[in-house]
C-alpha cells in the first residue's frame, strides 16, 4: 500500500515551509505595517480608486444606467503573499 502525502504528517511539516510562513508573518508583516511610506501609498492608492469609481459612476449615469460600481479598498495584506 502506498503512503499518501498528508499535510498532517510531522515529517512533511518542515518540508512544506510551515515555519518559513510563520517567520514571514511574525517578522516581516509587522515591519511593513509600521512603515509610514507604505501606509501613505496605500491611502493614496485607495483615494485614486475612489476617484476612478466616481468617474465611472458619473459616466454610467450619463448613459442612463442606474447601476453603481463599487470597488474594494486595498489593504497591506492584499500585496503580501501568504499572509
């Protein structure tokens, strides 16, 4: 009988990068979250998205559409892989 690859197998936990992901979450993410320039750029990006949303809604209103477009705001987690 062949042995199935199990994610709960203690031998495979180290091979799958479990501790690497923990290290990234606990060390890298808080450092990025405290960076004022990154926070400012995300706020700027969200304001540009809001402007784009408003422009698109105004344009659709001119065409007679009653639908409104709602775009999601970005967070730092959106740009970090594995968090």
